[in-house]
């Protein structure tokens, strides 16, 4: 899973406000297209999710997977696959927040492996679509 796809967007809000939205995983189905359900199975002492079960509908693929989250204050969060789905066999992702011009720059990085053989260019295009949709949804939700 060496190839990762990433994209960034500037959101007119502070990192703590944005990270609070990112950390509210149960609310994702209301603003993140393709996310059907998230069940938080385990939390850290600060209340943020440590393990979740995620159900998504990503166009040609739908699946349910288990993810483990690692939080670094309001600067970043990383997640990785801990329970494979019927289609998804590998997944690493992160949000990283930093100072930007006119707000906070949010970078989303994602790498997904699937059971179905897929040309790298097609896979990256799918990852890019997921990332761009998530970033736009996050921006609308935070700024709205």
C-alpha cells in the first residue's frame, strides 16, 4: 500500500472546531457522501473513537470494515484497517490540519486496497473522488 492519494482544502475555521467535526464519527452519514453508518465500538479516555465499524457505499463497491484510529490532538488523525471487508483488504487514511491562508488547511490522505484487481490509475481516481467528496462535505458542514 505504498501509493497514497491526497488532496487539501482550506476551511474558514480553527483546527479545534474542524477536528471536533472530524471526531464526531457518528455524524458522518449526515455530511460525508457514501458513508452509510459508523458504529463506535471503543473510545479513548478523551472520548474520541479508538475502534469503529464503518459501512460505506462507494459507487461500484459497498462494504463494512473495522478501523482503528490514532488521534494527535487537533493536528491530525490516522486510521487503518483492522477488520477486512468483503471487498476492502487494506486501508490507511489521515486528516492533517495546519495553518493556511484565510483559515485552516485540511489535508486528507488515503490508500485503499481491494480484492478485485484494479489498475493503479483507476484506483487512485476512485481514492481522489472519495477524498474530494469528503473534503467538500467537511467544508460545507463546518462553514455552514
